[in-house]
C-alpha cells in the first residue's frame, strides 16, 4: 500500500480522498476523548491544553517557519487563529453536552456559512444553485433542532455558532494553502490559537490527574494530525471530490455514540445531517463548474 501511494502524485484525487477519510476518523476520535473528559475538566481548559500540546509537538516547524514568514501573512494567521479559537471553545463545549452525532451533523453547516461569507465579504455572486443549497441546508438544520417541537439545547446552539465562526477560518485556509506548506499552516494555527485560548483556560483551571493528562495528550496528537491531513486533502485535490467523503464522519459518530456512550440513534439528526451534507456536496459540485 505504501509503495502504491508513493507512486501517486501528491495532487492526485485518490490521495485527497485518502487524507479526507483519515481526517474524519481523527476528528471523531477527538470528539470521543473530549466527551470522556467533559464531566471532569472544563471545556475551555481541554481546548487550551489540546492546542498547547499540539504547539509543543510542532515547535521545530514553527521556529523554522518564523524565519521565512512574510510580515503581511502573520496578520492573516493571527486573524484566522482568533476565529478558530472562538470556534474551538464553542465546539469543545458542545461535545460535552450533546451527542456526537448532533455535533457532527450541525458541523456540516460550516461549508454553507463559508459560501455565505464568500458572498458577503468577497463579492461572489448569489447564483441560484447557491441560494438553493443554503435554503436546503438550513431546512436540514431545522430538522435537527426541531424548534417548536422540542426545547433547543444550549449545546446545539453552541455548535451552530461554532460552525458559523469556523467558516471564517476555512475561508482563509484555501488562500494560505497556496502560499505555505501544510505543516506551516497547522503550526501557526496551533501557536496563535493556544495564545487566544489561554485567558479563559486560566479562569476555569482545575488540577489534572495522570489519566486525564494522558487523554489530553492523545487529543492533541489526534487533533493536530487531523488538521494536517485535512490541509493535505485540500491541497491534493478539489473540494468537489473530497466533500462527499465527509459523510463518513457522521457514520463514525453514530457508531461511536452507540457503542461507547450508549447514545440513542436519533433519526431526525441523521436525516438532517444527510440533507445538510447533500446541500454542501451539491454546492461544491456546482461551484467547481
């Protein structure tokens, strides 16, 4: 398998699909471990330590990158990390209070928010297919939230806001991916996001035992690898090709929720998540033409 992969160009769609599948596994792994810690450690502290450990692992890359970084790019990395830190704080909180499937399904809205952001901030035209995808995705979100039929959970609202904030981070990564390597992008993201997460973590700090410390290191390693493989997937091929494979993250989430946390299978969450994913995939396909 390794020999075959070496023969495939780094720009190959097969490589992009491979890295996206690995990314879905990594991100579900992060959710599992954060949820395990959720009842004992504040989510703000978990988020900070995840990025702190990730930054430590990437110190050699960060030091080397700072020697070659253009000053005008530093501001862009800082701005991206600011949005990312807000999104991460909301995301980690959501993982501790709602099911893994809900976190994943609502997270599928991020590409739709990216589309809306591109229209507002980059003057992209609101074509018919974009409007259709936006309406369809929010219909899927309403199926998940079911306002008027059930009380909307604080974790659902938090994840909805996280998806919105993450869109600003992702709007910038495609631009940065053309200028810096995957490791440099992940390294700067880890460094600046850690600094932004520090104040809230200090306010809510609790002592850790050895088991919690080990799990936090695992979260950092898996999440850092997830960001790396996601960036590599984006650099390897078009979003049109890799977008449909993000559906696997919902599959892994449902399986993990049932087996590990004894979560009930919520049909509305699955249906809503599939509708949102269909809308984002449709948007990606149409935008590529």
